[in-house]
C-alpha cells in the first residue's frame, strides 16, 4: 500500500509540475499583442448572443458590441482573432452553435483570399485559446503548416519549453489568471493616424478564390442553414488590404446563388460617415473607436430593422452584465485618452 501511495503521489507531483510549467511558459498576451488572449474570453460570457461575429481584425477592431448594446439593445459577441482563416472561422462557428444558438452569424469575407495554412504565430492566437473539443482538434488539423505538429498543440510545453530565458514579471503575475483585454471581442483604439497615400491594389495573376476556401464557405453556409442561423457575409470598410472588384463579384455571386445577404461596407462609406483623416488609427487598415462607432451605428440599424434582431435592454440580468462591460470600457477609453495627452500614445512609455 505504501508503494502504491508513493507511486500515486509521484505521479501527481509530476503532473502538477508539468501543468504549472505549461502555464508559466505559454504566452500570456496581456501586453503588446493582446489579440492572442481574445478567443478564450468568449467562454467567460454567461449570456446568450443574438449576433455572433466571426473573422479577422476587420471585425474585432471595426465593430463595437458596446455601441450595439447601448443604442440598439443587441446582445452580440465578436469571436475574432488576428488573420483568422476561413476554416478557423468555420470551426469557431461550429463550436458556437454547439454552445448556444445565435440568430445571426456575421462572417467577414477578407479571409477568402487565403487558400492554405499561413503562419504558426497567427494559428496559435486563434487555436490556443479554444477549449478542447472536436471543433478545436479539426481546426488545428486544418490550420497546421508543414512545420507544425499536433502533439505540440495537445501538450503546449513541447512548443514553449524554450521560453525559460524570456520569462518576465507578466508570466508570473498571470500564471493562473488573465485580465480582460477586449469588450465582448472588441479591441479598442482611440488614437488617430490619417489615411494618406493608400496604395492601390497590384494586379494579380489569378483573382479566383481557392477550392479550399470555397469548401469551408460551403460548410459554413450549410452549418448555418441546418441550424436555422442566418449567415450574413460582410466586407469591412477598410482601405487596406485592398479588396478587388473581382473578389467582390465572386462573393456577390456566391451570396446570390446561396440565398445569403452580402454587405460590402466599402460601398457605403459616405452613408456611414467615415472620415479617413479621423476615423482610423493606423492609416486605413483599421478603424479607431470613432470609426467603429460610426460603422456600428449603420450596421446596428440594419440588424434591427432589416433582420429583426430584438432590443433586449429590458432584461435585468443582461443589463447587469453589460453594466460591468461598459464600466471597463469607459475606464480603458479614459486610460487611452489620458495617455495620448500625456505621452502622445495610447501606450505608457
């Protein structure tokens, strides 16, 4: 019996040590590249969402769920991540529908330009934050580059063991906890960098979206139809990366053939009221808070009036949840505005 207890204790110590080492060595994304922390935040939201956005930075930096709630009573969440590829969006949508049933899933179509796996660093910012499920496993297998290995996703210590020399105070501070870095998936920036000399798109040898991209768009369309979820395709109104007319035509044709709605917000910039000297923080790649609120005002009206998304501001539990989000939102807005005045940057020196 003593030998058995000693063996069990040894196993527990080893497993606990490996667990702590993994937690210590994995990236925390609490400063610098915050996008890596955003995917896992979704699981902490206890509410049911009428609208779930899936896609890349053209959603999580350009749409404000806080604005949609305050002005339209729309309960929404952005399941966004940097360079989120369409197969990753599909498996996030698949997982979302297993966890809840939104009325609408909004997918940003820029990622259709990617037909193959791209980059491990971006993969990690989407995949590491997902809870383990078949959807995560399938997404990993669809996303891995030739240099990546499934076992390193299953046991992150194998991937991050070399970070010992890079450990800092943040790694210990956030060993077992994380601060919220987004606001229902929205990444806030209040600074301004005017869009000037935005390059035109270079001619491409082939404008056709790839078979793999279309394969997952078909799967996303089928998933939503089978679960009675409206799939809404959108293109954010950003100036760069360039969105080609040939790409736009393909999405328009696909939407028409599959009875989907497609909204290219680039065509509605004047109606939205975007001012590219004031409404972007990085020269036209993404909107700042002012621009995101303009787009949210325009889109919120469409969601409410054309798609019948309900106003839920009369629900007390939802109001309590959103009060806590808005409190953090206003604090971060004030912090960034103060830093701009003091240091000329939203980041402290």
